[in-house]
């Protein structure tokens, strides 16, 4: 990992300079934690504490102003990019730890459905899922709680994709243990390789998927006209933990809502196809 050079400028407030030191420390810890994953759960407690502290940091209103000042300093973009990348690696690892703990009998199903990233009803706003819905999750990870939650609450069909083979293998075992009788499938395949992509009524794209807007662009030609896409993102301070919102091609997609979640590490942007103008969304 390359050391990032951001000078301690006298123009930076003491709060911004303290934040710089904190973020550099977080980057070192994240890199070490991700590199230290060995297929066991022996480092799980340390990483859980690290990510919990980081989540509190990026949702603390008191950090908004110091970060805004720091973000204006030369070199900050590179630091934020590396933090986003390494924290995303750690999120993938922590899900593996949770899956392994469950499969080893160290944790039961009780409480897991309540411990999800956000309320799925809120995530899609007024476009609620039903038993006839088909949900596609991009970046399902090793512990696919969104899929389990949606399928258990609504009876919808759900499919998750991930680029990591170990995450898919662990996720399938988690679903087998927690999702008996639910219509949930996990695949290590691309969007264009799935028949389900053309059938999906709702899509969730995880906030730690770096190419999510490229995938959104690709998805336009592959999906039905009434598709609703929930893009998890983080701007400003939250961009330390999430890939931020980007502009979309106005000929393809229309932003219909932004759901702000002050106490969550990510916010949600809802998109429909531009040809959906005039329809209820």
C-alpha cells in the first residue's frame, strides 16, 4: 500500500488534522485486517470492533465539517479511494466471519433478520415488494441478509450475484440454514448471463460495488421496462465507506427519489428507466 502524502497545512483546522491522522490509521488497520483473513474466525472480534467504530465515525454529524475541509486538501481523493477500497474488502471479510460463525454453531438465526442494512420497505419507497416480485441483489456477499429478509417477509423470488467464489459458497450454506423453503438463489455469474436479469422487478446494488454505475448502464438493455433500481451510495463523509452517487445518462435512467438515512452508513438512490416517464413509480 502506497503512503499517501497530505501535508499538515496550517490552513487545516485542528479537527481536520486530527481526522487526517485518524483516517491514515484506519487505512493501515483495514489493510492489515483484510490481508489477515485466513478462512477462520480467529480475527473476527477485532474486525467487528474496527468496522463498528468506523460506521459510527462516518455517521457522526460532528465529523462532516472537518471532513469537508480535509476533502479540499491535495491528495485527499487518493486517501478516500483507498479507504473505500480497503473498508469494502473488510466488509466482505466480516460477512465471511459471520457466515462461518453461523455454520460452526456459534450463532443462531434469532436476531439476524433484525440486524440488516436497512428496512427493505423503506429502501424501495412506495414501490413495495410482493410475493410476485423478483429481486436481484448485486454484491450479495457471504451473508445475504437482504435476500433472506425480503424472501421471508414477502415470499418474493430472490437472486444474488457476487464476483467472489468463496462468498457465493458460504452464502449458499447460510441460505440453506436460515432460508429453508425460500426461493433464493446465489450465482457467481454476470448480469448478461442470467435469465433472471430480464425477469427482475427490483434490483439492489450494494454500496461497496465499485462499478455499480457501469452495471446500471449495462442493465438498461437487459431489464424490463418497469424495473426499479435501489442504488446504495454514500456522498461526503459517507464516501469514506461507500462509492458515491454519479450522474447517469438522462436518456437511459431517471432518478426518482433519494432516501437519506442519517443513522445508516449508506443512503439510497432510486432509479427507473427514462421511458417510464408518465408511469406510476
